[in-house]
């Protein structure tokens, strides 16, 4: 009978003891692979949000640089989009509106060149979404899409970029395009429609004239201002204005006058947008710095936990194998009597320990693949990579910010971690058996045969 066959037979004969060692090794290996998997998942998430932030920041900077003559007036300090949670609102601003008559009043201010009114409001329909985090999933409810009504004046459309330019299908809206809409491409599946199809919005049907690629996950429908006012029941109301001055040097003066005339409006100029952008950059730099510190702390804690788990497992293997040597003293004596050398005896016990380690490693991979998120959240400080608040956008255009979107990678075991776990478990089994195996090899055959 070969050494491997004898090792397997000895392991199967002592099921309870083997199971104890396998469970100890299994949980140790599960911890060893789950913690790095969770840390790598958070690092990937942080890398994505950093890249996303850099791209968005660059795009905002370029856009702001083109808007020195623009004054933005809005009824809310952010998008006005509402996010719902079960039983109430989640982080929402109350949507308010002003009378459309303010357009003509602002147009009459000296230095004002053009005014473009908008109506931005959430749809009546909501959708349910599942948000994945390293600590599980949660259900959120948000409006299915945002309706943006725009004054489709031909001269204004030609001079200013008030509609999305990244059209992917069909064409953009034009003057007097009543009854037509422009939708973001991420609404295709929701409406089940493409260019030329009719879709229902708040009980009315509109023809999809074109689609554009959204710069974020926000779903948007553009339509003529009068259509938006009618379909939402907000006749004569607007929520935002773009005020263009004839010269950039007049922007601050006109903005101050608008603030005095309409205190209910949030007024931002080119300089305000630059300052907001700088504050956003500082906030995210600090947030990412905190996240890096949290991950570094988690890595240090992880190292300590892994060392403790490995040491504890090694001791369990050691004591179990040592007890096995004592229990099998007479068997060792018989093997030596029939010609087994000290080296053969030592190799036999080392092989048994290694096989138990491999079985424990496989069990650890199986446990870790299922419980990796649980182990990670239980044993390490919970990481909040991106903060709890969605930042206020410094400039609200058809290119909405996606920096605040939370996105997590699931903690999954890579092939490298799986191979590492099995190898480490085998090594631990062998090392834990080293001294018991050496001790077994040194037992005198005569003493062993006399052992009861």
C-alpha cells in the first residue's frame, strides 16, 4: 500500500478529528481570501469614482470656460430631482416654480441679451432600483425620468447650446417641434420605443424624434416648453432660466439686480460656478484621501486578522497531529518493525497533514466564495468611500454630474486568491505536522510495540 493510500485511509478512519482540522483551516482560509477580495473591490470602486470625477471635472471646467456671459437662475439649488425611499423621499429638494412673466421682466434689464426659460420637473412614474454595496443591497425608488421643457426659439437654438449635442439616433429638436421629444438613450428600454415611435407621458402621446447619449445615469426627456407645461399641469410656470448678458463684465451687476428683484431664485454667475467647482474639487480630494486612509487602516487590520487566523489554525493542526502520533504509537512501532525508516514515518505524517490542509483549503474557498461580503463587513471597519451626500452641481446643463453616484464592486474571489488559499492551507497542514511527524519518526520500535 502506497503512502498516499495509507494517508487517505488514516484520514477517513478519524473523521471527527479530520473534520475539526478541516473546519478550522476552512474558516481561516475563508477569512484570508475574503478580506483581500473585499479590499480589492473597494479599491476598484474608488479607482472608478476617481476616474469618473476627473473626467466630469474636466468637462465642467471646459463648459464653464465657455459661459462667461451666462447667468443661471433656478428655483432650486440643485437638479430638483427627487429620489424616493420606501415610505418617503430620499434626499429631495421640494420642486418650486416661478411665473413665466419673469422672462420678459429680466429681458428688460440693461445689458441682458437673451433669456432662455426651462421647466425641469420629475415624472409622475417611479422605478425601483437595487443599489449594491459591499455590505449588501438596498432598494431605492426614484423618478423614472426628468422632463425638461425648453423654449425652442430658432435664433436661440442656433446661438446657444441648450439641447444635447451628442445625438446617437434621429435628430435633435427644432423650432415649433410640438408633439416631439428628445430622449436619453437609457430610456429606450423603459419606453420600449425607438426613433419615430410614440410614447405616453402623463397621459399624452409624443413622437420620439431623436436620442442622445446621457452623461450620467439620469433619464431625461426634452420637449417644447409649452408641451412640458401642459403635460405636467404647470401652465405658465418655469423652474430655470439662462440669462445671457451682452458682455462678461456686466454679469455680476446683472446678477445682483436679479437677486434683488427675485429673492426666490438661486442665481449663479461664471465666478460662482468656478468657486463651486473648486469647492467640489476640494471636497472630493478630501473624501478620496479619507477613503485611502480607511483602506490603509483596513489593510493593516486585515494583516493582523490573517496572522491571528493562520497562527490559530497552525496550533490546531499541531495539537491534533501530536495527539494522533500518541494515539498511533503502537502502529508506528509495527511499521518500523517491518522495515519502515524514520524518513518514511515522517513523510507519512507530513503527507497526512498536507492532505488535510488541501481539503481545508478547498472548504475555505467554498465558504469564502459565498460569505466573502459577510466576512469583510464583519471583521473590518466599514468603508464609506464616497461620502453620504450628493454634491451640489456647480453648473447645471445637459451634462449632469455623475460624481455623486455610488458604485461598489462585489467582493469576489479571483483565481489567484483561490490558488493561494489552497497552497497556504497545504503548507499550514504540512508545517503543523512537522514536529509531530519528527517525533513519530524518533519513537523506538521496542517502546512503540510495548505501548498500550
